[in-house]
C-alpha cells in the first residue's frame, strides 16, 4: 500500500467520540478531514535550520490572523525545559500575556484548528490547555495524538458539559464530540504507516490530510520526546511551517537540572535525545521565530 494511501486509510478510522455516544456525525464529505483547499501561507521566505539559504514561497494567500512577532516573550535559554511551574517567573505566569489570541483576532479566519501532539489524557491534556488558553474554546476543530494505548478518552457527556462550560457556549459543547478527533499514532518528520502504532508525518497531516490554508488559524502543541528537532527541520525545509500560526513545543536535551532530579541522561540509549544541548534547543526556537512562527517553549 502506498504511504499516503495507508495514511489516509488510517486517518479515516480516527476515533471520533460522537460515534460512541450515538450522536449523529457530520457527513463524511463535509467533515474537516475531507475539505479540499488550496494555497499555502506566505510569511516571507523559507528557511531551513543550518542551510543559510532561503527559497521562494509558492503561496499568494493571505495569512489569518496577522501576526506581530514583537508581542512574543523573550527566550529564556536557562529554563527552556522544565523551568519553574509556580511563582511570577513560572511558565504559567510569564507566557499568558504573550499568547497570540491576546494580540490577534482569530474571528475572521476561515477555520480555527487546534492540534495536540502528545495529548496524554483529556483531563491532563486538552482540559488543562483550555484552562491555560481559554480562547481555544472558540476553535472549530480539535485533533489529538497519543501513541500510548488506553491513555486518552473523553469523559461521559454530562461531565464533559460541566468541564467545558467555562470555555464555550452550550451550542458549541453540543457539537464538540463531532469536532474532536483522536488518533493513537506517533507524529514524526515523515509518514511511516508500517510502525506500531503508525507514524504520521506532521507536514503530511497539515498540508495533505487537513489541507490547511493560510486563511486558517492553526495552534499546535507538540511533545514528541526528542523528535521535535527533525520534525521542525522538516517543517522549515518543506514550507509547511507556514500553515502553523502558534506553536508550543517541549524541547528535550541534556538538561542538568533534570539529570539531577530525575536521573535523565543516565539511562542511555533510552534518553537518546541527551545528545542535544541547550544551544540546540535555543536554535530550534529561534529558527521557528525567524521563519515567522509564533513559537513558545512548553511548559
């Protein structure tokens, strides 16, 4: 089976909880996985980390929302990964004033799409993200990936209504289950349907499966255990970074504090990503920002 055909077949079987709850779902030809769109975003020139050579972008579409990079928080290299989680210098205190939705209007965008890569559980993942970033409650489509079987499941409908009530109106809660898609899969730089579970290339998913356009607002959270470096390099090389407006990415590297606290980098080859340094992590964020992606560390 051809890789993209296998990928499409796998995605067609994504878990949509509305099927389990007896809710009438969208017609397959009208659902978000089947919309056909066209051009890609142009934010300037393409740039690949380490290449030093920009290439022309093929897109002539208008970006939504317009992004002013001057609103971004400063990078904090010493605490890129597992910085303080409490207090005035914590991630949850420093980052919210700089969230893109606080400085840009998502309202006019054609589609508003949130993608969570490394979703864990609903309660610890998407629900916590709504609490951190309430504006995501106004989004149209939610795509969640978790490779570990049995982790992710929506709570019962009555509980779900209570949890979502602060973040979206009743009408949006009523349709949430059929706008929510869960995939037990890896996300990588390239699609590899033969892995278990299958590996979906992020570029393939954005450009081919969802067929996103610059007119769409797209927010992505990514925690992929060290594979972020090759994924980001691929996004920058093939131009699909232009389809992402805001990106939260957890970087993994030889972090001395994590080594002291949790014995990281002392159990190789499991911690294979310890070959990366803080400078590599800083370069990853800076390359995304240089390309026009509103990129934050996570958490």
